[in-house]
């Protein structure tokens, strides 16, 4: 009887264990996996590196089956690119870099980021490549320095390609010969793993893929997934927008106009406040983008010359000097930041706009100085008055509804005659007979 009880207990335990395992499998199968989606659209700068790090950390925290980075960039800073690549290579979750949407590109820095992903994908109609180091602002890098820079960058590209099992030779050509690849060519040369028309198709295609994550095999499961889109927050978005070299240049220009307006018209307040805020934002952008101090100094000199024009009679020479300093400073502003420069058309437009503004302000000041004051004692000069008593030479006149003591110049004046005020001293007027028309 006791033996029968043990058998029943063992059988019951076995049934319960099997049932619990099946239930766990059912629950696990019913629980959707998470696909974290990040979006990078624009120049690669420090705030983008911070955003990607935050997104990958969030994907790791959630135990996401994959983290997808939608990428569209013309390139960016080498330091920020290195941080992003290092973070992707060291991620604890599979990273999928997806060049998207149609017409997007992963140029220069974007090529390094794309190749560093565990899975690299492109939308039909996109391009990647052209990762040859260049100098910003039109400055030429000495040949020996350029050779070293190209060789170093090419070796780095080779290392990334080798780590991900991609075509090392073609990856190197993207650096040494600035070679570009359409999506079909990138797939043919084994620089990417697949092409996908949209994000949904991509997620379906990577289902079941096995990738190496920190030396261990990880299988991506997107059979039943939840898409968690992690966008830049407000602060990150603002910092990313103003980190564009053209936006930074516009902010610097707005600061210049605001400060010039406030100095030439003290007390307006708003131009000064707006100019100050723009100047601080511009300094942040210029610092992030590695602006050359020589370019900043020339632009500040231009601002000083424009302001000095309002306080001196240089007949436009200071404005011309300011324009020359502004153009030169703009051209070399990012000469030490490879791949980053201000659009030439923007430089021309801004310079022309500031010159026109300076000319307008100077003209307004000159017109204001020439205009006779219409109030106070000086405003009475040239006005008409009527003699109320004989002026021989002193007497009383009526002007602007008030009686004033007056002294006639050039002869006596009879009561009722019109006179013209020629001078005012204290409470006494000097008048002369009004000429008949």
C-alpha cells in the first residue's frame, strides 16, 4: 500500500512538472519580443553618439531581440563616429543598421557605422561609401599628413569589415578611392547582408538570423514582436539641429545682427536678448563641430568693424573691411574639421544681407542726425511768431500759444507783424522779420 502511494506521488509530480513546462512554453511563446528602433537623420556629432548609446542601453535593459538603427547621414565627425562604432561592436544585443528611407545615404562616417552592425541592410534606392578623409573649408591637407590619415582610416575600415565578415577589399576602397555603392552593389560586394523595402519587411527578413554577440551565438526572434521606437528627446533634437554647420553659421549671423541693432539703438532690449541667446547657441555648435579659432576671430573682427562704422566717419571703409573679414572667417571656420563646411551660397547670402543691413542702419543714423529736432527749444527754431508788442529791439511775441520775451534782429518790428525765430537762449527768443513770399 505504501509502495502504491509513492508511485502515485511520483506520477503526480511528473504530470505537474510536464504541465508546468508546457504552460511556461505557451506563456513564453505568447509573450512578444521587443525590437528597439532608433532614427539618425543628419550629421554625426556628439549628441548623436549620446543618443545611440542611450538607445542601445535601453534595448539591453529590455532584453530586446534586436536594436535597429535607421540611418541617413552625409557623414560627420570622426571622434563621434568612433564612439558609435565602438558602442555597436560592444553591444549586448544584435544591432541592425538600416540605411533608409529611399534616397538616403550612409556617406563617409555613415559607412563605418553601417559596416559595424551585426546585420547591415539598405533600402532600394540608397547609397553608401565615399569615406575618403577630406579637409573642411577648402583647406588643403599636406600630402604626407593626408597619406597617413588615409592609411589609418583605411585600416580602421578593414578592422570593422573583418570583425563582421564583410568584404575587406571593397570596404578599403571606400576610403582610399572614395568609392560609393548603390544598394545592389553593396549587396553584391558583401558589404551589406540584405535589402529591404521598408522597416516591416526588414524585421520579417531577420527573423531566425543567428549572429555573434560578444563571442556567443544569438538568434533573432521577430515572429511575434513589438516595435518600440525610441526617438531623440527634445533636448537631443535641438542640439542635433543646431550642430549643423550651416545652422551654426546662421545663429552666429543672427547674433551679429541682434547685437548691432541693440548697440545702434540702445534700449530696444529684444534684439540684444535674441542676439545673446543666438551667440551662446552658436558657440555651442562651433565648439561641437571643432570650429577653427582663427575663423571665429575673423568673424568677431568683422562684427567689431561693422559696429565701429556707426561711431566713425570712415565713408564705408570699415564696412568693406568687415565684409572681407567675414568672408575669410567663414571660409576657414571649419578648416580643421574634415568633411564639415558652410555652404558657399549661404556665406554669400549672409555677407550680402549683413552689408545691406549695415548700410541701412548707417543711413538711418545719418538721416536722423540731419533731421531738425521737432521738440524742445531747438524745435522752435524756424517757427513763426507774431509780435504782440513793438520790438525795438525787445518786446513780446506769441508762438505755439505762449507769450515769450523776444529781441528783434535787423530792425524794429511793429505789433501784429510775423517774425521767424532764429535763436533760443533760455526763456528768450531772437527773431527776425518774416520775408514776404
